[in-house]
């Protein structure tokens, strides 16, 4: 955590990026990287989470075209689907240049999506579809996610009978082309 002010300064001067810490989620808009508040006693878990979040958001800064994204004027569902696929794309690109980042991504994916899964927080069919897409895409690089992906698939098949075959075919195409 002691290096975050230095990182913020470097990003700010070199790339005109602001780093803000607070809240519960990590995200970027292309100009500001928002990192969640993490415990300051800094055990290994939180150090690794911070590395993963910083690398992930930096990958978006480097590879996501935010102007094009804004012009696309996506609906919320379209944006969620885009972001799931874009997350994987930018992480793979950055991971090719910086193998240490790939290690950080793998840790974060396993931690966020591979730990014991809670029952779905919503009964809306779109939730089940989005969660299944997310866990499927995340399972491509991280086998720890597979169990949760399969549980999500069962819930989605119950909520949206018959969708899983077509969705799996679409996701297979995405994986082959990404």
C-alpha cells in the first residue's frame, strides 16, 4: 500500500491518470482508476488483490477505446456483456507483455469467482444469463471457476429453459475469435 501514492503520481504524470481509493469496486473511465478500500494491515491477500486490481484497470487504460465505447451508447445489458469480454481481452493483452500481470489476474479471478459461491441474489432471468457469461469467460483462464460456472449454468437453465445451448455456441465463437 505504501507504493500506491508513488504509483498514482507516476500514472498521473506519464499518462494523465488519477488514482482514487475508496468504495467497494474497482473500475476506470479511462481518466481515473478507482480502487476499492482494502485493509491497511496488508496481509498477503490484500496485497495480491491490490496488484490484480491495479493491473486490471491499467490494462483498460492501455487497451480499451473509451471514446469508441462512449459513442456506442450501449444499454446496461450490452455494456455488461461488452465489459465481460473486454476484461478478458485487455488482461490477455497486458499479460502477454508483462507475465507478472497474468499471475496477478489469475489470483484475482480465482479469488473473486472461484471461492464458494452464494445463491444468486436475483431471480431476474437476465441476471442468470449475465452471471453465466461472466463465469464462463473467467473459467477460460482459471479452472478454479469451473465449479461455480456449472452451478450458474444449472440456475440459468432453470430460469431460462433452452438458452444454454445457444449461449454456449455464442461463447465458443467469442473464445475462438478473441
